C-alpha cells in the first residue's frame, strides 16, 4: 500500500528565507503527487500536483516541487518565505484506484 | 463555480449520541470522499462514494457510515459517539475518473466536538 512520509512535523524559517518541506513516497511505481496547504480552521487548498508531465512543478503562491524518482521524493520549496505562508502543508499520493493517501503534515512557522 | 460545501460548520454532541454531517460536491463532480482530521493524526481516510455506491472504506468501525444521494451530495453518520470522535471532518470531491489528474477539492470541514 502506498504511504507518504513528511519529515519534520514542524519547520520554522525566518521571513525571506528558503522554505523546504520534505515528502517521500513509498510506491515502486511513481504515483501522482500533490501538495496541499491548510490555513487555520479551513479545508485543504491544492498548491501543486505532479502528473508525470514535468519533474519540476510550479504551483500557486510561488511554491514549486521537484519529483525525483531515484530518491522517491517530492519536496516543496519556496525561495523566500512570507508571513502569510504560515500554515500546515500536506503531501499526498495517488496510485491505483484508491483514495489519496496523505502524509501527517508539516506545520510551517515564519518568524519576522 | 461554487466549491464543496459542508454543513454544519460546528457540531457539539454528547457521548453516545448520533451525528450527521452533510456535503455538497462541486457541480459535475460525482466522487465524494470523507476524511477525519484529529489532532496530531493527519488526515485519515473514512469513505469514498461514487455514482451512489460506496467504493472504498478506511479503517474505521461500522458506526461510521454514510451514503450518496442521486444529486451526488453525501452525508456521513457517526453513531454511538465517543470522545475520540472529536475531530475536523473534511469532505472532498473530484470529477468522474479524474482522481489522478485533478486531485480533490476540499470543503472547509465540520468541527465535531463530543462531550
């Protein structure tokens, strides 16, 4: 069964610093991969998705992620953090006819 | 287009009671998914409905059940509520056959508190 691991339940960065949130998937068959963001007391919003077209995927709000098959990774990055980026981020994978599997989430704090 | 709508936004129930949560998918979306987000546990898959049928079920006891109506809206029922059922319940939808390419659109959730 597919599983998704997000390294670090909490990441803290300074405003203007690089954001790096890590995600690894377990399947030997590269799945479709997604990053979602959740602001307090809200649902999840899709940031970006990998569907095998291009390994570097650009999303909303300046985020991007790179699919690396050799590392079974799909890490999320943003060159310069803003205060408004503070939220919880979830990586998810889809493979086969089963629902999306989510990682446990990484809470991003941005320090002024 | 209208997004995924969930009602109520908050629900407070007493242990042992039943809770009913409702979800309306985006127009044209036939698949509805329910997830439980309990504190510190991430998103746990509950149920998947498509075209009125239950397609998949997560590792939850039978007192968690639901259904999908002909207009593709859905409800989640939780019987014999326990304190640990307190969580944010998220509903999501996707177009027919488009889980992989589209992903899901989520509603804002129903916050269930069991006291």
